[in-house]
């Protein structure tokens, strides 16, 4: 088994019910944050960490994800003719990334989506990126996890401390500290009630997994919400081998949630060189207006 991570799997077949009606016929992953769809942030993050083989697990109504990462002849022609070369390079840059698409016929859960990627991942360690967890572009979470994997040669989950009342939205770990920000997992539980949660350390949407997860997923039974849960399979994995957590202290946006999505949009717009000035004035005026 190679000890470098080259592949990143993006589960993108979910129904996006938290964003209905916007996601009735369009993928949640294509909702824009300023001028890029959510999934593009994740793909750019993967590529910047040297993960150049991308696997996107898609489903019904998700075809425009494929179009987004593909060449667009007519558009290219128009941009070239009008001399918009920077924009042309910007839209073509991502078309050079090697992306494989796999369809998940039924949305049976995150664990099931990951198991669908098996034919593309084969016998390699790989990353999983949940594109609605957007990591601030200044943070190096995935890069740090990829380096840590070289040392530990074991699965690693990104963790974040969340308020107790929020643990029911996450997979939560029980772990023992073994290094700076590194925990060895003793157990995991998917979306526990606050009083039953083993800690307030939540799994966030970046994982490094080893291919032995696939055999466990193949035998997995539906868990929380009747879905095949990745967290349950990780619970099975840690009975067989050490699994680690890496505590993230940077900025994450839960863009799968309306408020998190808006926060990401505002923060990214405030840092966009073209928009920052006028948008900042607008936000300040709007906030003042609300106070009166
Ligand atoms: C999924 C996982 C959960 C994890 C979360 C991170 O939940 O099942 O364990 O904590 O992603 O965002 P979802 O957000 O798909 O409900």
C-alpha cells in the first residue's frame, strides 16, 4: 500500500434537504460562495495538498458538477475573442484536474457513498472531503493531516471542539491525547444526544482513511437515521487498528447550514479584492440600519 495520499473522495450525492427549494433540481455542492461553487473550494484545497486524483460520488440532478469541471468550448471561444484571458485561464485551470465520477444510485448515507468510490480508490489510503465543510483558505488542515499520515500510517479524522448543545449534529469521539492536537480514538458515536456524548470533540469534514474501511463498509448495517454511517464503520475500524483524530483550531464554515453558508459568503466577500470595499460599507450600513 503506498504511503502517500494521492486521492480525494468527495461524496456529493446527498439530497441537500436543508437548502430546499434551492436544491430541488440543482446540487447543493454547486451553490456559489461569492463566485465559486462550494465544491470548487474543496477541490482546490485537495489539489493544493498534492491530491491530484479526485473522485466525486454523484447522483441524480448532479450532472452540472461534471459540466463545471469540464471544458466549455463555446464559452472559451467567446472569452478568447473578447480578450478575457485571465478569466479563461481561471475557468480552464480546474479542467486540468483528473476527476472520476461514480454514481450512487440511492442516497443510502455517507458510508455508502464512500463505499461507492472503492473501484477508483483501490488499495490506497485516501482523503475524504465533505464539501459543505469549508476550511478557511489560510488554514492548512488537510496539509497537516497528510503530513501526519506519513508519520502515523493510520486513519486520521479532523476534529473540532463544538458546544455541547451542538454535538447531536456530528460524529463525536472518545479519545486519548497522544501528541500536540493528536488523539488516539477509543470510540466514536454518530450524532449523540448531548448527555450521551463521550466528549465535545466533533468529527468535521476531512478524513484520511485506509482502504480496509471498504470491507467494513461492505458489511455495514444502517445506523442513525436508517443510513449507512461512515462513523459506524470507523468504529469498526478502530477495533482492528489505531485510528487518530487531529484537532483543528482554525476557521471552518458549516456551509451545509443556511447560517454557516451566509457566514462563509460574507467573510469570503469581505476578502475579495474586487468586492471588499463596497461590500464592507454595505454590511456596516445594513448593520447600522438594523440597530435603529
Ligand atoms: C456527516 C457525518 C458526521 C460528521 C459531519 C461533519 O454528517 O455523518 O459524523 O460529523 O458529516 O460535517 P452530516 O453533516 O452529513 O449530517
